[in-house]
């Protein structure tokens, strides 16, 4: 599904109607009578609001948004025409019937994200209905961005670059990582950062991103990321900590700019004074891998093939033991889709068969992890165009010496 150029001047309302139409087509082709959407990112995508709601989308007919809190705000934010209140999930089947919808024989749910208790409640409420996982269908639709979404992503990317420019003006020897992080995050808020970085994978959390210096950048953690960091406590176990920034060590600033719901992912490496030559060379190798992927990636290329190419290039350059992590801590991807969430389709990962499509937006992030020394590498948000990747974040990619 390529982005529809007819949506270049779209309003949120026309966007919502288009997205619902796409989902209804998939429901029909998969013989699913309807879907109930409850997760915040999907609610926002298909209704324009994240008020506490359940959105029923029939395979044929008008959608119905049932709101617990706040009804007034949902009506002011959403483009859905039929918006009603409800006080208990037990009311949902009767509300559907009262609005002219038959009880679905097959019902699509976001089974990758809804809690087990919510699923069991739906089973109890619709005891004659077969529940079907439609998370893959939803993620396929969301993977290809419209011109409307791409414009917001471009604005987010511009703000990522502005944050990177600001970073180089405030780094000081001896300041702690968390002190620097606080200053950077405050500046991002001034630029309109929404403060919430959404991820879909259960248990995944992120606050702005990762900012680490020297050896702390190579500390692994639980997150599906090549970098971890000490963090401020074991309750967080990632990101900036209390280590002090020292000269001649790589300072990793891997931050997400979240703007109007959409995310730009962006990494730059800074240092106080020149880095050792071997780290400069390693960083250059990652820039070369990024350039090679940009040359080769285009619609029709499989996501897994891009990862295999990156692995081959890293090996040829002599960095196979450090590429995207070390040992059993290695992450087996070189990029991932971005949009409303940080972990969207496609995944440029081992074994992935999904083909790139025009309108996909990916964060491409070849990085090298050196235990006890730190991280070098790059990350940029890229748009898939008919002619290949178009880089949306363009701030200086070389090691920035301050």
C-alpha cells in the first residue's frame, strides 16, 4: 500500500476515514465481521483520540466509539460520527445492537497488546463469537505512512536535529550524564516534545532515549536495543546515570523526538576532545554501512536481506564481534519502523520476510559496542521512496568534538 498523494492536504477527519476503510477492506477479505480497538496508539490512529474508549469497526458500516472518560473531550477530538457514552464493558453488546450492529460471529482484537483479563472479558461478553488476532493487520496498515503522517514525521525529524545542535553547546567535562540528559530533555520540551515515547512490545519502556558516556554506554540492559546504560537505579536499569563525562570518551545521545504523536529516532556521537583513532575509524565504518544500505534499500527489498547485508559489511570491516552488541547481548537487527510507536513494522532483522514499501519510515542504526570503552555509530530516520531511502534527520553525522 503506497501513500495516497490525494491525502497531501488531508485533515485528521479524512485521514481517519481512509484508515478505517483500509481496515474494513482487510476485515472483509479475512472474513472478520468487526473489530474492537482499545489500545491507545491504535485508538489514536483510527479515531483521533485516546480518551478511555472502545472503538467498534464493523467490516461494513459506520464505526462506533464508546467512551467511558471523557465523553466531551472525545467528541471534540475524534472524527468518528457515532460517539456514545458507556459506564461498563458489560454494556458493549447491547450498545452495538442498539446502534444497528449485529453481534459479530468473528471479532478482531489487538491480541498482541491487550491484557489477558481484557481478552477473557470479551470472551465472556461475546460467548458465541470467535476471537481473532488482527494485530498484524493493524500493524501492516500503520507501517505505510500517508503524506499527512510523513509531514508530521518531517517536523519531528527537524526537531531531532535541533536537539542535536543544542547538545554540542552544553556538554561540559565533569557533568554527570543525568545532568546533561535533564538539560537536553528540557530543551526538547521547549520545542514541543510530547514527553511520552510509546512502544508496543510488552514490558518495553523508554524515557526520551539513551544518553551515556564512555564505558557506561556499553553496559547492556533488558531493552531490545544495542545500548543499555546504568540508569539512575535498578528500577529503571537503562539510560543516563550518575557517571561523569570525561574527555576523549564517546558520548552517545540516542534520543527520540515525539511530536504530535509521531516519533523521530536519532543518534549522534559527541566527545570532549578528540577520540582515539580506532574509535574514529569504527565510527566511519558505521557511516559506510549506513551509506551502503541507503544505496540498496528500496521498495521490494526484504527487511531481512538488509540486515544480512549489514552483517556482511560489518564482518568485512573487522567488526563482527562488536556490531549491534557483543556476545549473547547482541541485538539481531539494524533498524526498525517508527511512527506512533518506536517498534513498528518493518524490522530490519534476521529472518524478516516483509518487503519495504513506499511510505514506510524506518530508523536505521548501525552501531558498534566496545566493552569498557563505549559506543560509536549512527542512527537516522529514513523515508522509503520509489528511488530508495530519503534521510529525514540530517544533522552532522561525524563525531562532534566540543
